[in-house]
C-alpha cells in the first residue's frame, strides 16, 4: 500500500523524490528571516517574514497555506505568483507564450545558498514551467549584519519566438498579521516626501508612478509597513521597503480574503509589455527591505548601514562642502562674476564651487530655461575662455570646481534638436508636449546613450580635475514613443536600462567623482540611481522649516551622507536656523556670500569648521529620531558614532504657538548608558551665549536616556545644536 502511494506520487508529472516532504528554505540575517517552502506539489510558498528563530529546524512547524480549501486557488502564498492558471489574486508575473497560451505555471526545480562576499549570503531558487521551456530564477541576497534583504528575479525561456511579458515583478511577499498600517509618501515640486499613514483595507492598494523619468515626483518607490499596530520610532514591528528603479514602479499591497497581506513590487506593468526573445534574460530591479521588531528607527538605521556599506559610492568615505550659484545668479553670470564667487567660496571655507545651469549653448544660448539644452558647448559670450579656464581659476582661488549637467534632456530650441529630432521621445501625429520647456532624449537608442556618455566623458577628459557633477533631470516623459525602437511597448523600461548603461560606463571610468542626483528637486531618488551617485538633492524647497519635515521623512530610507542640504535665502528664518537644518546632512551653500553681514559670515565660517570636525558623526553615525516635527512643536534628532563616544543632537522649533518650545527634558537615544558625556552647544551666533556650560553639563548615558536633558528650545532659541563627547 505504502509502496503504491510512493509510486503514484513519483508518477505524477512534475514531481520527483524530493517532493515527498516539504522543503524549507530559510533566508536569514542576524535578526530576521524570510522562509520559503517547497510543498509536496513543488510549489514555492512564502511561509514567514519576521524575527529570526533561534532554532532553524523550528521553521518546519510554521503552517503553510492555512485553510487552503478557502482560497479556491491554493496560491495566496505563492512566492512568485504566475498569472493565468489557478491564480485569483494579483500576480507577480504574467506572460503570453510564443504559441499564444496566456497561462504560466511555475514549479520548484532546485535552490542553492552560497556566500556572495563578506557578510552576504545569496539564495537562488530556480523555477520552471512544467510544460514550456520558460524559467524564472528568484534571487535573495541577505546582508547579514545590516538585516537587509535584496530580492530580484531573472526571467528567460527558449520558446520558438519571443514571449510577451505583461508583468514581471521583483518581489512577491506574504505577510500575515492582525492589521497593516502603510506609510507612503507623496508630493510634488517643492513638496516632496509628505508621509501618510493609513490602515490597509481589504483588497488592493497601489503606489505607483507613470512619469517615466523623475518618476517619484508624485510618489517615491518607498514604504513603511507596520504590522499589527502602528509602529513608532523605538517599538513595533515594521518593514521598510524600497524599489531600486528610477522609472515607473508599482507597489501593490493586497489584503487577501484571509486578511493576510501580499506585497507585489516591481516595474509598473502600465504601458510596459516586454518582448523577451528566446535565449535572452530579463533581470528585474531589486526590492530592498528590512524587518525591524524595534520600530521605524531601527529599520532606517538598517537601511543606512546597508546603503553606506554596499550601495552608495564612497558611502563610507567623505564628501565636499560646496557653494552653488543657482539661487544667487540663476542664468545671469559671466567669467568675472564667477571668479569673484570662487573667492567668496574660499572666504566662506567650502571645498568646492558648483557652477549651475546656464553655462552652455551658442546658437540658442541658455539664458533662460526655454533654450539650449542639448548643446553642451560653453557659451562664448558668458565664458569666452571655456570651462578649463574656470577650473584653473577656481583652483587658484583655493577651491575645486564642479558643474551642472542635464544630459538626458533637450530643448526644442537647440541645435541638437535641429540635427537629431529622431533622438527625442515624441509620438507621431500628436501635439508635442514639453515639461519645463523641454523634452526627453530617447535613451533606448544606443546612439543617444553614446551621446550622453560622450558629454560627461568629454568634460572629464578635457578637465581632469573637474571635481563634481550635478546631474539634473527636469522633465517627465510625455507621448512615450521612440523613433528607432522596434518594441514601442517597452520604451519606459528600455529608457531606464539605457540610462543605467550610461551611468555604469561613467562609473567604470570615473569611479570616484562625486555626482549629485537631482531632478527639479527630489523627483528622482532611489537605490537604482544611488548605485551611481554619491548624493541626491531632496527638493528645490530649501525653506528650513519645510526641510526639517522633508529631511526627517527622507531619513527613513537614505543616510545623511547622501542627503544634500543647502543654505539658501528660502524661508524667513535667520541664517543660524537655516545652517543648523542644513548641517544634519551633506551641507552646502547657495547664497550671495558678499551680501552676508559680518556676523553671518563669521558664523558661517565657524560653523564650517565645526562641521569639518563633526561631520563623520553625522555621515557615519546611527540616526535616532527623538521627537517628530509632525507631532511636536520641537523636532529633535541625533546621530551617534559607532564607538558611542561622540554624538550630534539637533533641535528645531517648528511651531509658533504661545510658549512653544521644550518645557520638559528630551530623552536621548543610542548612547552607552555606562559612559559619561559632556554636552556643549555649537553653532552659537556671534554675540549670543549658551546657557549650557560644558564644565558642568556632564551626565551618564543612562541619565540622558532615562531622564533626558532640556535643550531649552524656545522662540528665542529656535534651533539648538549640541555636541556630546565622552568625558574621559
Ligand atoms: C532644477 C534644480 C535646481 C537648478 C535648476 C537649474 O530645478 O533642482 O537646483 O539646478 O534646475 O535649471
């Protein structure tokens, strides 16, 4: 009887000996685990995502596919849900086979786990359609110490002709909990990264973008998901996730009929059918996620640790402070104006001068934003001696020189457009649309890729000491159509892949040049882009009050070292306030130095010296958000260095009601309870005095984290920055 049963099982198609028992595949980091299961029918299921169990063998006790009979499909927990078969919910992949069959089945074939470098384990799971030569490989990279998982998939086939992929997600997660609270972010120009937390209702919630380029203007591809109840900074279960893709994305959250959450994340299937020829591979972008059982604070620290160590170029290195001329001059400058600014930059004490928009184009000079994009030759009227001369002049003045570029774009009024109108994305028989008076170049075209690479390569070849590039991107894609592509339906995808090809080439040849990712403010930041860029521009809105909120919310995903904060004339706060806000990131200036009062100048020079001393704590330290500007009159946050002997503590008044300020002490975080710390106020404006006396303000970490300390923020002390140093 038993023998007959085994024989029957083996005789069933798609099954072999290993199918007799479930196989569990734990993907573990130091504190978390994602567990997959191969069931007896060779289906790959998600069975667990959460805190790592001490005993791996106990994952076997977790029930898979509970109450299967109620799902009608046996597929709610699929680890990569194929469409067209028994599936009744949101699929991860939908394909039309070469013979016209729209269904897909994916069965487990095998898996392996191996080291992918120090502290990284890569688990690879191979799936195959039992009836078609169509395969999907799922990749799970576990960053052990950072508790981050990077997940993506690879699709390939050897059918007779191309397979049409309608959907091809990066990750398909399954998270059973009592309730789900999704924080997503939304905005527009100058209003980036506004958070909203809502309980997830039954059915589908979708976060997505259809802008093509500067894809996260309205919504970035990042989310926080609290399980069971809303998490706060230090407590609660939370998953922070972000898709590493600079184009259209879709994050689908589906609360299924069993009230379990399915998350399906990847490139947006909207207008993106992909024709995959036989023998070719399609690799999806990665979803990055981290699970924390100690609130949002830990989740973001995990992301920062991972990004600095593994993703952002020179993430554990250093950055240049700079003076930018955009807010100061806009398009109106010449060599004399700029050389005077170099001296100002030196006087201020920054490392670099960054020349912004307006330095190029001759037939249609770039004197405003209505012309010249694409013609990357120096404007001979403004810069008769060229960029090379400016680089040298700056260096002679004692600062380095960097330049603004917007290489993916073209103005209809440009020589480039006249010569190569087929390089521009625009649909036939439709009125052309412009976004900030410009259109997008077709980066799916290899000739355009060559052109864009050439712009950067020429600049850096001619000016080998050029020290910084600000890479802007100020238009979304309208009328998506390529004059040269054979597969119009995949233009949005080909565009981003083309962009990454160019950026990868640039990075191979110029691995160390700092590059800022900018997009009319913060319309483009994600970990796809940040593998090539050292930093990003969160928003054109530099009003410090606004920035306290924005920087707070960006900090859930991106570390301070990559977040460019400039001191400008936006906002009504005094220079000290503006400077204190900019200091909690990568600091820069965009002001007219010659117009600063003597006190303002002296304050700025002093602050830059302080920044030089403490920036490593901010850039490499652990971030602890203590009091949220969203719920309190005083925003408070701090960075603690890994040795826990230095910390920087920032406090800002964000409310203006009568008596707004800190009445009670604020409890600090992340210090060593056994160490003693001296508190000293920094960034003190000339003529002011601090009430905090470094001789007496020494407390144990235990005291500061249990009782706290009142930084005495008030209308008269609207921003207070404190440096904590271990008292030895
Ligand atoms: C965008 C950027 C600005 C500036 C201008 C120049 O708006 O976000 O910082 O570079 O372009 O045109």
